[in-house]
């Protein structure tokens, strides 16, 4: 999800209406992260996946809109926020925190 967010944000920041490069990069993002069964498929609703895919059908006839990935990005950010919140409440995070705090105290004593 994080990689998708990164690529979608870069795509939007470099967006140029009608640019062939913009369209090619949009296609790459779709086929890498959104197409059913793709290698790095992100977790978004089927409805959003289909709406984003519709832009591919129109690539030859019109430009991809600047906000084409916004809905996906919003959903991914929401999912990442929920995951992070759950992680902070988990035993695994507590173990990690104790481990890191223990190592940093050992470093402070040796300096």
C-alpha cells in the first residue's frame, strides 16, 4: 500500500494533461497495483478498482484526469492508518519498543 501511495503521489505531482508519459505511467500504476491478480495488488474496493480502470479504456480518446487516483489514495491512506493504530496496540510493538529502549539504554551507558 505504501508503494502505491508513493507512485500515485509522484504521478499526480508530475501530471501533465494530455501527456503520453502521464498516460503510460498511469497504465503502469494500474497494472502494477490495481489490476485483479497483479503482483502488488493493493486492497481497495472493487468499485474503486473499476472506476480507476475505466480511465484506461479512454486513454486513446482523452486524457486521464488529474484526480484519477485520488479515491484510491484516500482509501489506502485510511487502511494504512488503521493498520498502524492496530500495530501500536499490539504485543509485537510492545516487544519491539522494549527491545529498542533496552538497546538505547545500553548505548547510553557505554558512552
